């Protein structure tokens, strides 16, 4: 549900040209970096139709082998204020929950690392969408939280995912209280990877993205596959999964051989993304 720290109608409307096929997103892939930018002013409220756009973008990336990082960001002052309120009612409720679940199913299947860039409030569905990314970079003034309980509902993905991210006790506290938390507190909980001053967010994001651009696409993808595929497995099974990815997938790439040879020859590797 959408709950804002200020009236979203007071936010400046910014609506740059949208690519064909996407009504509420900016989406492009340049030099191995895929950028999905929420673009539904004034508060990037997640409607059923907007979530369809997000799913279409994620599904289009599944077989793009040259993608090294998927960046999820937003235009304007909000990352997202949550679900469209009217989508909670009637037949729209099923479509709302299905669309949001599909986003996380698609993120789970995607073997590319994901980066959430949060410059403003991320609330409700917007909060779990941002913090569900592999790496989350947030501005110091950003806010997170799950206010849904104040309106008599809860977020289904947050109910399932938050205990895995922060543990059962903290998850209960966040969902039962409905209280917002500052970016610094979200970092302490492990919901955010790093908090930076507001005026440094763009520069820090650019530096982080550059590090991914300098990496090998298949090595980044397989590292993510090794971690993500073992998250819900017992330790022994997770180890065997990581070993399988290493021996049968990673070591079959040209870039793994190049990386090891470059270290031995004391030079920078020249990746072929193969």
C-alpha cells in the first residue's frame, strides 16, 4: 500500500521519454549495465500495470549473457511509496499479489547481480522491492518501512522474505509496528549494504557500477548463481551446489582461465565475457 512521509502530489513531476512498450519505466542496457528506472510520478506507486512493466523488463534480461549488473532505481523524490491503494480491492487484489510475486520469482531466476539505488522513501512494497536486491546503496535521507498494518493489510512478499533478510524477531517488529526506519537503521539491520550522504549517492553509484563494468559477465553471473542457489539449502547441499557451479560451469569459461593466468603473469585480465 502507499503510505508517504509527505504528500506525493507535492513532488515535482518528472516524466522523461519512455521506451516503446513500457508505460511506467525507463529501461535500457548499455555496456553491460541494465537499468530499470521506476517512472510513475509523483511517488512511483506500484500499480498492477507498472508491475507488468517491471516483469517484462526482467524477463527480457534472462538470456542476455552480456549483462553484468541490473540496476533498479527511480525518478523523482521517491523510490516507491508502495502499492496502489485501489489495487487492494476486488479482483485487482489477486492481480496485485501475483504481479509482485512474479517480480521476485523473476529476480530469483535472474543470474545477474542486482543493485538497488534508493534516493528517497521506499515504503511498503517499495521497501521490500529495494531491499530485496543483492546490493542496496541508499542516500542518508532515505526512509524504509512497512506501514501496511496501519491500513489493515500486510505485504505477502515482505512476510516471506523479511525473516530471511533480518531474522524472525526484527521482521516481526517491522511488520507489526508499521514504523518507518532511517537508512542508517536499515543498514544496521542488513537491509541496506551501504548508506552515503545524499550529495554523494550518484558518484558512489557510478563508482560501484564501474567496478561491475570492469568485471567478467559470466564470472559475475556464476558467482551470483552459486550464492543465490544455495541460500535456502542446508550447508552441505549449498556447498555441493557451489562446487557444481565452480567445476562444471565456471571452469568451462574462457574468462576463468584468463583471470587465473593474468594473476600468475602479474597483469590485468582481458575479459572476453565468454
